[in-house]
């Protein structure tokens, strides 16, 4: 009956972020928040594990004041309780700060048998948090999982790597990160959506985590963020005759010396 | 004296890391220590100009298990910069080491330099929507993906090689390891690619793309969904932020929408061609040439036309 | 409160649903507002001009809290032909002095705000929930279904938009017939505020509304442009049946419209940030289903096909709000569920929604005059061209020149019959 904690990040939906043509700066004014894509897989996996093995799932997030918008959403996806840390420092936090904050929070609310993360956050995609948490908490780490199961205290998993897969197992507690293919996140039902408002959420104040000021100073800072724009010819053939289009494309490829 | 450390369990990638390491050595005037999991790798890296190469000898087979041992070496060398090959294992080890060092880390750096006591890297944000500069205070860790740099030529004077016995993480038990098939092709070196996406309705339909690829002398590539969700093609063939980065002369994208997470892996291709039914699909903005049309109609015609 | 029984369940968090939920919640009812989009407004495409009286009916001064864009002080009508345009321009900065007459709005913002207003009065708002069925017991509607879940209420109010699935499931009307709806496509284009003000000749908080005809390849329909803060909403509404018969794609016609020499400079340099297509009720009064209620069930807003499209103005949101208010007042008025439906119809009369719809009852017939969409705009431009041409040659007599412009585009017989038809429609 594992006690699980899933760490999720509330990020901007990158599909709503526009690149301003004047200076290539990013305009996120229309961007809505979302639970980072792969974190939905982590939440789902925790929910599935608990449905199968018993136990309980909590969720934990660290973000700016906007993380409050995520609470109902995450609770409708399975976790029984969500802990949230809302602090302006999250705006510029790097993976080091994020891991420091999350690890301190886990020490306070834990212990947990299984701590789940997504494979990477959809904004920064640092792919660091899980391994950093394992280092800070002094427990093992299994990353990039395609399959996960728990039997008693033993956690078994299949990792999917560039050159193949590997089976690994370890005794809890452990930090894991999951790939998106591990499951298909459920679409919360009406009852789950309504039930979410009745589940508890607890704010954790950053000041109560006993962190030193330097733990909150990012070591990596981002600057000169510029949207990426493609310079392409954009010659598009869209006549109703596919054969004509194909002939024109063939001519185009020939002019590029590709055929 | 502080130094630069490099590590990758992938021999080719380790050699590529020597290029930025040598550049950084120029500006920092610090020696390079290369860590390797085989004696051959250690020797090869010493030959490429690592001042010192250390073969980490262990009984454990689980690569990630050597993270703590790598941290010990880093600590010993008082490393100012640690460059680690950006494979999935490498990233796991790098993040662990960075946390143990209490250091910052930049993921998938595209360029690297040192300025005012900071490691400056360019990298992507929002899965490729934007580029940014990330400045990491020293000591700093960076991961670098395969083929970001070319391996340097052999050095005039090779460095020294040492072998140390290390302990690996015994808490994790490694079971069966299954290499992926299809190891023969490497889409990252192909001159032409036909990339397929979810516009294909079933696995058998990929025949259409295979036939086109055959006349073009191209290899098949795909989107993440085709490899990871449908398992129609091996994982080594998918392109994007979490897949491969390719720069072929021709990238012919069929039935794929062109989301930024995919395009970031192929946008440096010389010519991009799109076939898609949806005129508003983002792939057309990223394409030099495109046909708005049904791939089931267009591909056979195109294959036939190119055969002539 | 019982866990799965509400006083009212409202399906759809558009203006109709939110207005209804707001009114009921404010009066202490236990209300559940369900929306299939991830947030209220996330799926809504609309030109975005809101006639403010509707919010004023809901609650005096409510419009002051709403996320409105620019106050419309300039009304422009453009008659386009291939080459040029003739524009009628009505400007009055004091238009609607007391309560401004209308504002441009951005639906994603407006809808989210509106649902939030209902929530702040205690309504439960649940988004990401698709309602796919009704629970019926002894001839009454007693709740809704969403997947395997059921939820009960004294009354279910369908505010689920023009394609109302619930109205069909309740057996009140069939699937919307193609000739009863128009197809609207709309794009939002970001532009700096100062450029918008300069191009449309308005001050920073003021805005312009334009409609255009003659830009639809002869298909019955028209285009609109509204100025927002930092963006322009531009779109075309087409008759669905005629559009379907056309060989050209609707998007291409829209693209041509945007590239028209009289339109392109207005949007030049902007970035497209949003594009969508949506249906609109087309028939006005004649399209409203005969029955809008059953015991335990009411239909409001676009679901009830409330809508007025005169070619000069498009109204839907205001009618949606008024009908939401009417439904709420009917629910509040009685404890006897069997009467709610009749009371709702009375409220629609009392709030003048029915009268508004009836006033334009025959208006739709005008759109059967296909020449409105090409021949007449052409005629206007030909006439203008004649009137303003000075080339040193002997000018034609005024009358014969104008007559020439008419003759090139329509016959006298057509003119007479169209005029008669138009007169009767008004
Ligand atoms: C953090 C993160 C990382 C990601 N990493 C990657 C990555 O590395 N690589 C990757 O590929 N994706 C990645 N993704 C997923 C990515 O966002 C897209 O979802 C994915 O690339 C879309 O795949 P697709 O184009 O095959 O499918 P779709 O987006 O579904 O597109 C299918 C296209 O086919 C067209 N089509 C349909 N039928 C036909 C027909 N008969 N003829 C012609 N065209 C047709 C459709 O119009 C459509 O445009 C990532 C996502 C996230 C959030
Ligand atoms: C291009 C265009 C331009 C327009 N311009 C204007 C204008 O300038 N001024 C004006 O007043 N009107 C305009 N309209 C009309 C106006 O948009 C509509 O009349 C108005 O939105 C109707 O509001 P409603 O609340 O009834 O329906 P909608 O706004 O359509 O809202 C219905 C809601 O119900 C939800 N829903 C539907 N089915 C379900 C379900 N089964 N379960 C859960 N939720 C569901 C939908 O997601 C949606 O949020 C325009 C329309 C179009 C298409
Ligand atoms: N601010 C955060 N709050 C909670 N979890 C986070 C946060 N940032 C990252 N994570 C978790 O760490 C994973 C990897 O993130 P990253 O290292 O940023 O790529 C995410 O998928 C989340 O599970």
C-alpha cells in the first residue's frame, strides 16, 4: 500500500504563446495555465498504482500565485490532497531552487514511498528535478519509465532509453520520472470534477520550510529569450488536382537539386 | 587546481564533448579530466586531448549507478565545469551530480562559453518555441546532445590514463536489458528523410512512405506518437525535442502537423516539404514546399512521378 | 445540500448560461453550471460586440465590472466590389451617453469573467464536463448525464449553443437544419492600440464596428470588423447551404476579403492569434422552435435560436443574456415545476425579447435577394466611380451615367421586384 506523492508544475500553455514579429519577444498575455503535459501522466500513473495496490496519492506543486488555479484540476485527476507553495520566487526558479523547495516540502509532509515526476516540464524541459530530488533526499532514482509496478516494498520498472529498454527494481522509497507513453491520462468525469472541490488542499509557506536564503537563489538564469522563427519559402500547392500539385512539387525538388 | 570534467557512457558522444571542453580549456586555462566506463574510452579521450582520463572500474552494470562515483571524481578535481553527454542516462547522472555539487545545470546546451565567471549556454525553451541564453554560475554542469559538436582531431600529446575502482549504487537491481532492433540506421546521418505522422491511419499504410523513401533514397523518420504510442517505428526514428535532431538536405513531412516539439528536431534541414490535408497545419509555415492534400492520394502519385 | 441534487443545472457557460446561473445563484439557489470546454469561453468564437442593455437588465452597472474592450462610437457600412469600396460612416462620440450602447468584447475573457461572477455568488462551475444526455422520469426531465455520471436537479436549463444537443434529446426540435444556420469564420489579429485608433479614426478607449457586403463571392452573407484593445476581430458569416454549393472553400473567400484593397490596410502588419469557425442562427424569429420548454427543462440563448442578423447588426449575446435572465426569473417565480415553462415564455415577452425578434420577423427574406451580395455593391461603386470621375472629356449627363451604372448590374425588372421584396421584409 504505497504512499505516493506526485510533483506537478503549473505552466503556461505554449500553444497560446505568440512570437512578436517586431522583436521576436514572446507574448504570453493570452496564455492560459495548464498542468505540464507529462505531469498528467505522472498523476495518472500514481492514481492507477493506488487503484491497484491501495495506498494514497498526494500532489505537490511549487509556483507563483497562479498555482492556485491548478488545485481543482489536479484533484479531479485522482490525488486525495494537494500541497501547494505559491511564491514569487518560482518565476525565476531554476531546477536547483525547485528541487530545494520540493525536497524541503517533502521532508515536512512526508515520508512517501514513491515520489513521481514527469519526464520533463513542458516549459523548461530541464529533465533534472527527479534526479535532483533523489540526491537531496538520499533515495534512489529511476528515470524515463515506460512501465511501473509495486509489490510490497519493491518497485519494479522498465526504462526506455535511446538504445533499448532495461528492467530495474528497487526497494522503496524511490523517486521516479515517467514517460508519456506509460498511460493515457483520464479525462475527469463530472463526479470527479465536482468531488475535487471537496478534497483538501494545504498551502505550505516557503518561510516555513527552513530553507537558507542561498537555497532560493537560482544558479542558472535565463536571458535574451527570443522566439524562433523559420525563414522558409512557403511555396504551397493547393490546386484541386493532386497530379498538378505533384508535378509542381517535383519541379520544385528538381530546382533544389534534390532529385 | 580546478578543472573541466567530461563524461558520457556513449563513446562517440564522449569524443564530441572534447570539442567544447578544449574550447573552455582555452578560456579558463584549466585541465580536462575525462571520465569513462571502459579503458578503451579513457584512452581514446586522452588521445583527443584530455589531460587526464580516468577509467571508472566497477562491478555494477547499471550505468546510472555510477552517479555518486562521478560526483566523487568531480569533487576531487574541484571541477569548475562538468560536461555530460545528453543521453537520457547522462541527463539523469548530470542532474544528480549537479544537486550533489549544489550547482546549477543547463540542459541540452547548443553553444557554450565562459564569461564573467559564468558558463553561458544557448538552449531552447517551451520545447523549441524560443531560444534563450542561460547563464550558470561556476561550478556549473551542462549536458550536450549527440552531434551538437564534432569530435576534435587527435591531440599532439595524449594525456595520462588512470584506472580507479568505484562502487556503484547497489540499491537498484538491473534486470533484463533489451536493445532496440533497427540499430543499423541512423537517421541523424541520412541525407534525406521521409517523416511520417498520425495522418497515417494504420501501420500497413506506412508502405506508402516506404515506397516514396525508396525512390528518393531516403530513410524513414516519424513523430513521437508514431514511435511511442503506436510503436509502428523504433524510438530511434522519432524526431523532436525528446527525440533525434536531424539536419538532412530534404525533410519530407507527411501527415504530421508540425508542432514545435517535433519541428525543433528538424528545423535546420535544408529543404522542408509538407504533405497535409489541413491547410492551416503549422507544418506549412515551416515548409519550403507543400501540397495541401490527402497523403493517400498524393504519395502514390509522387512516388510514381519521381520514378519517371 | 444533498450531494447530487441541485435546484438548477445549467448546461453551457456561454453568455446565456452564465447570465442564468448568476441570477439564480444571487437569489440563493443551489446552481450547477457545466461547461465542456476547459474553461468558460475556451470554445467560443464570436465577433464580439455586446449590446450593453442586456447586462444592465441583469444588474444595473454590471457592465462596469465586465472586461469590455472599446466603446463603439463609429458605425461603418462598406459596399465592396472587386476594385473598391463605398463606405457609409456614422460617427457619434456621445452615442449612448448614459449607458453606452455597445462595446467590443473578447469572448474568452468575457465568458470566463461571467462564469466567475456566477461562481462568486455560490454557483458551482465545473468545466471540462461534456453533458451527453438527460434523465427522464415519468415524462419529466429530472437531471443530466455525463458519461457514467448522473446529476439531478429540479430544472435543467439548456444553454448549450446553436447545435443544442440537449434540446434535441428532450425532443423539442430536430437537429438544426442547414438552411437555419449560417457559418461564421473569425480571426483575431493583434495590432498595436495606437495603430488601431488611427486606422479607424477613434480615440484610444473608443472603437469602430464595420460591416461589409459584396465580399462573399455572391453567397448570401457579410463580413464584420470590430476594434478591440490591441487587436481586431474580423470575420465573415455565410449562408451554409449556399456556401456548401460553392466550389471555393470558405477559408479562401475569407482570405480574399482580408486581402481586399480596402480591408488589407486596416489589418496590415498584424499577427493572427486566433482563428475559428462557428454556426449562427440565421432565420431570426421564424427559426425559433415552437416549443422551448418541457416539464423540468428550458432552452435559452443560441440553443433556442435567438438571434438577429440584419446585415447591419449581428445580435446574439445580448439575446442570450436576456433569455438567461428570463429563465432564471421564471424559476424564481414559482415552486410548481409544471408552470415554469409558461412563465419563461411570459418573461421572454416581458423582457421584450420576443418583441425584438418579431420586429425583424420578415427581415430574413431580404437575404433571398441574391443581388444584395454582389450586384448592388457593384452598382454603388460603379455609380461612385461615375460621379467622381473627372478626365476632361465631355461628361455624360448625370442621369444617363447613373442609369448606365444601374444597367450594367441589374435589370429594371429586377430592381423593381427586389425593391418590393425589401420593402415587404422591413
Ligand atoms: C514536452 C513535450 C515534448 C514532446 N516531444 C516531442 C518530440 O520529441 N517529437 C515529436 O514528434 N513530438 C513531440 N511531442 C508531441 C508533439 O507536441 C505533437 O503532439 C506531435 O508531434 C504530433 O504528432 P503528429 O504530427 O504525428 O500528429 P498530429 O498532430 O495529430 O498531426 C497529424 C496531421 O496529419 C494530418 N492528416 C490527417 N490525415 C491526413 C491525410 N489523409 N493526408 C495528409 N495529412 C493528413 C492532419 O491534418 C494533422 O495535421 C512532445 C510534446 C510535449 C508536450
Ligand atoms: C462569427 C460570429 C460572430 C458573431 N458576432 C456577434 C456579435 O458581434 N454580437 C453578438 O451579440 N453576437 C454575435 N454572434 C452570436 C453569438 O456568438 C451567440 O449568439 C452567443 O454566443 C450565444 O450565446 P449562448 O450562451 O447561447 O451560446 P454559446 O456562446 O454558444 O455557448 C454555449 C456553451 O455551451 C457549451 N456546451 C455546448 N454543448 C455542451 C454540452 N453538451 N455539455 C457542456 N457544455 C456544452 C459550449 O462549449 C459553450 O461554451 C456571433 C457569432 C458568430 C459565430
Ligand atoms: N515547480 C514545480 N513544482 C512541482 N513539480 C515540479 C516543478 N518543476 C518541475 N517539477 C517536476 O519535475 C519534473 C521535471 O521537471 P524539469 O526538471 O523542470 O524538466 C516535472 O515533470 C514535474 O514532475
